[in-house]
């Protein structure tokens, strides 16, 4: 028989960036990489490509595609991920503009 305890549940509100909440260095870059990787994943799935076929397009070996498909983009730079997107027939546009905040932020907009 289980007994219930009435312990309060501690809840923290997210900043909107899970990496900033977890505390690794450069959380904005990690979030950007995660978003770029997600877009790469979606394109590969949408086209029905095998990991070997995707690797041929991206110029990487299948195990690296497998890592990307599992959102393990740690070995790839933002620049390399954007190269993957262009190899998959996507235009990548980077816009820089002034911010009203003390510190700027990085975002990905998918058209």
C-alpha cells in the first residue's frame, strides 16, 4: 500500500532558453544550434532521406548524421550547421539590428 505525502512541488519558470536555465556556457549559442539542428532534422525526415543519403548531401558520415538526428549537435559549429542547411537547399539569412535591451539575443526564424 502506498502512502501519500503532501510535499509542496517546487516550480521554476523558464527563461525561454532551457540552456540558460541549466547553466552551461554560451546558452544562446546552444539554443541556436538546437534550433538549426531541428530544422535539419525536419528537412531530412520530410524528404524521406536515409542517414546515408543525408550524409552524402551534407558531406559527413552516417554516424554524424545519426548524432544530428538525435539532436547531438555539440560537435558542429553554428557555421557548419548553416552549411548543412544550404546543402539541403535552404537559404540562411542572418540579420543584425540594434536591441533595446542591455544585451542582444539570437533567434532563428523559419519561413
